[in-house]
């Protein structure tokens, strides 16, 4: 008794939503994290990477007229919980407040 499985090549073709949840794309010389040949303009493409805001994946998807979501969107909706977890005070942890705090370091 076993479960049959296989690993398919990472390809965007045929998917409605493509999300890069890896660190691939943080460096300028990183390759695309997924084969974008066949990426449809109706596909939603998201990347969890926050810097650079526009990764090669997002640039490629935008060139193909896909709806894209940058990694900062993820941070916008989780930073409050992260601050509470680390015991940081305050209730304004929006992306602008964080940018100001980091710039002050």
C-alpha cells in the first residue's frame, strides 16, 4: 500500500493563480522561480518577496497583462500580528509606519 506521487516541473501554464513562496527572486541574478511559458493573461500572479517590489516573476506577469500582487501586500496584512507576537507596542503598524521606523534606525 502506497500513495503514487510525482514531482512535476514548475510551470505556470494552465493555472489560474501562481504564487512564488520561495526566496527565488530576491537577487537580481536569480532565475524565474517558475516556467512562465504559457502564462495566461487571466492568471493572478503573486510573490511573497518584498524587496525588490517588482521581481522578475511580477515583471514577466505584468508584461503578459496578468493581475499581480507584490509581497508588500502580505506584509500589510500581517505586520500588526507580528508586532504583537514580538511584544512591540503601538497599534499603527501600517507599511508607512514601518518604513519610517526602519529609516530612523
